[in-house]
């Protein structure tokens, strides 16, 4: 199952999220981790959700099983830094809860399953805000220049004359 997931380029966490989004199945990162380590076997419904959610077929599953039978196993989980962190945390039940929490926060931050989109969204909002601020500043500068021009004209007029210069 790991070979199939890795072929999608998704971390366990991102794969679980994609499976839930596409199928509505309650597949979690922990379940995928247990399946990949051989600790649990998925039900037929979970297996179907796994394949459909990752846009893979029974042929892909058959090919992966054939490779495993021939001893052609995928690389160890440490090749994927997110999986390596999660595997480390799972192997270390004695890890301080604060350390586990920090690892989870790091994985949440690094997990590519949403971060780039959020960064693009924030960048877009900053860009729009800068545009609006520039527009407002330009408008205020224009009003300030017009006010200065009006004051200069008023100061240059002899007392008692109220005539406006041409163009104003």
C-alpha cells in the first residue's frame, strides 16, 4: 500500500485527507500507517476507498503486490521526511507529550497538503491590500496637491480679488 501512496507523491496525512475528501470514507493517517507497516489489514471497503481516493486501480494494486512478492520493496519510510517524523513519534510511546505535540505541529506546518495554497491566499490578500493602499495614498496625494495649489493661488492674489486662475 505504501508503494501505491508514494506513487501519488502524497504523505500519509495528505493521502488520508484526499481519500476522505473524494470518498467520504473515514480513513485516517494512523490507519494508512498501520496498513503500510503490516500491523493491520484494511477492510474491503477501506481498500476500495484507498484506491478510489488516490485515483488508483486494482491493476495498480496487483502490480504493487507482485513487486512485493518478488522482493522489490519500496524504499523505507525515512525517504519521506513527514512519514519519518510520524514513524518516529509512533515508535516512541515514551516520548514526552510536549515533544509529540511539537512534532505534530511541525508536520502540520510542513505537510504540503495545504500550506502552498494558504501561502498563495495570504500573498494574494497582501497584494490586494497593497494595491488598495497605493490607490488611497495616490488619491490623498492628489487632493493634497490640489489643496496646496489652491492655497498658493489664494496667497498670490492681491487682497480683495477673488478671481480663480484659468484651469481651476
